[in-house]
C-alpha cells in the first residue's frame, strides 16, 4: 500500500466549484489516469481519498491538499502529471510526494489568504486593519445550518496587513489588497468573517464582493506569522530514508561492475 499526498489549485472560474463538485471531478480523473486505487470495504466501496480542509465555495486557492492510497507503487511526479492532464484547467495538481509521515491534517494549522477589495483606497483599508488589530475581540455573526452564530473573529487572525494593488487596475480605480494569516480554530474563521469584523471595527464596506484566494496553508510559526509547507516533512523523511535492498546490493558490487553481473561464469 502506497500513500501519495497531492497539492492542487482552484483557479479562475473553477473557484466556484463546490467541494462535492471537485470530489466527482477528481474521481473521474483517477479513472482516466488508470490510478491503481485502494477501495474501502463494504456494500458500496469507494476510492480511499482523504480531503483536508477544503476552501469555501467561491474562493480561489493555490494550496488545497488531499491524500490517496494505492494498491501498487507509482512515481509521484508521473502520477501528478497524469492527474493534472485528466482534470479541467483551473483544477491543477501542482505537487505530489509519497507520504512518509502521519498527520497531514494536523499540520494544516493556518492559512494565508489574499483579499482584493475593488473600490477601497489603501489608506481606508489600512485604517480598518489598525482598528481591527487594536481590538481585544471582534464579534461577528454567521448564518449556519443551526441558525445564526456569534463568535470572535479577532482571536483567529495571526497577521493582517493592507497594501495597494500594483499596476493592474484601470487609472483612477482604487483597489486595496489585504494579506492575512488565519489560524484554523473551532469554529472556523473564514475570510468573509474577517471582512465582517472589519466592518464592525471600522465600518469598512467594499462596494463589490472581495476576490479571495488562499495562497498557502500549513504549520504556523507563532513568532513570525509564517506558514510553512506541510509536505516538507515527507520530503525530508524520504531523503533520510535508509537505502533499499537494491541500493545496498549496488553499493557492495565491485567498482565498475553492475550487481547483475558481479558473479563469475558469465557467458
């Protein structure tokens, strides 16, 4: 049994796909790429795919993660290429590693988000950020399947910065960029909750919906606010893995002679 961890994106119009839509598209891609998937037991077997912390529908993402289990070994890079070719443009598989560690979901401690606020001057956004960060708590409301829920949006925000968009706006059109790092807490705080908090703290109300993209997710360094690659431990473990039997055989063979012909009596 081999486990492969993948990083994929939701770009362009595909950001409007729901998590269920992606699941269906990904399972079709597994069949097209003829991936030797392991299946669950029971009356309705399904491929063993573990999804981790999917982004909300309508947000873009450069850092979505999942893990698949295979019944036969495959090269992660070649598997990535096959799956990427089998998915629509926008749902792009951009990284693949063999799993050598446990707890991928536990390493997704925080996300880095970017929000583009068209029609909002950078100075106004910066003022709202200062007010939000200065508050001890910022209560916001969100409608859930169990009704309205009130929670603190401030506690989840590890970092929040405002800047002006550079070079891609029509002349005279304001566009502020917010970059934020949000801890994965319970209840989950989403980028739109932070926008609600900015409205509550400083009356910031963008005239059009914000364009939101997840740039990264992974382990959080509380001192710097940096979010690190969650697949790095698997790469490190692969580098540190002991040599295989084939590798040991090659190492013991005489110099200049391959292990397959190292004995005497060849024709």
